[in-house]
C-alpha cells in the first residue's frame, strides 16, 4: 500500500563453501521490465531497491565453478526484508 525498500540477500547453508559460485538476482515489475539486479562471484548477492506498491518477480540464477547442479555447494537460502 506504500513505497518500501526491498532487501534480498543470499547465503549458502552453513558448512558449504560459496567460493567459485556465481549467483545473481534480477527483479522484474508486473510488466516484465527489469527494475533491479545484483550479483556476486563470491556466492552472496545483496539486492536493495526502493519499490512502489505492486507485484514483482525475483529470478535467482547461479553457477558453480566446480561440481554439478546436484552438488550441495549450489544450495542457498534467501533472506528478505521490507
């Protein structure tokens, strides 16, 4: 109902390394227009963006420098605050 600051951060699960893992996030508005982007080659992105009320979609992608997609190093969690 009012403008807010969206904060989304990624973090690998404890005990797993993020070294060599590139992860990124792209935020789209309801029309599909990109409104924000964040990425990091260290495996942890931090997206902070001021938003107007509405619906948004967050796309998170990643690639590991070593291992397959089934590797536990590719697992992460997202922390969201607004």
